[in-house]
């Protein structure tokens, strides 16, 4: 039980860092603390999927996971902006 709680906590921290970095890089106004976590968590899924399709493995651990989530979050924000024609 504690292991699962720890897993979600770490995933949340990685999501927050990746979402914040993606917001900075994409020159947005940000999505707030909770929004950044959500963007980063979804970004980690998107990034993992894209890296697997390309046959790329960024490595494990905190830095590799954060990099994967960051790339996925940037792709996610770009796709949302493209679909909603949002300009920044």
C-alpha cells in the first residue's frame, strides 16, 4: 500500500516539474499547479508512447522519466493549441 502511494507521489512530482517546464518552453501563461501536474502526467503517457514508437529509450530514473514527461507535455500542449487554434 505504501509503495503504491509512493509511486503516485513521485509520478505527481514528475508531472508537476514536466508540466511547469513545458509551460515555460511553450511560452504559455501556465495552467496552475494542479493543471501542470495533469499536463505532465498525461505528457508522460504521450512521451512514453512516442518514444516507444521511435524505438528510443531515454533511460529510467527521475531524470529520464521527467524528460519523457516533458517531451510528451510539449507535444500535448502543441497539439491542443493546433486543434483549438489557440495562439500564444
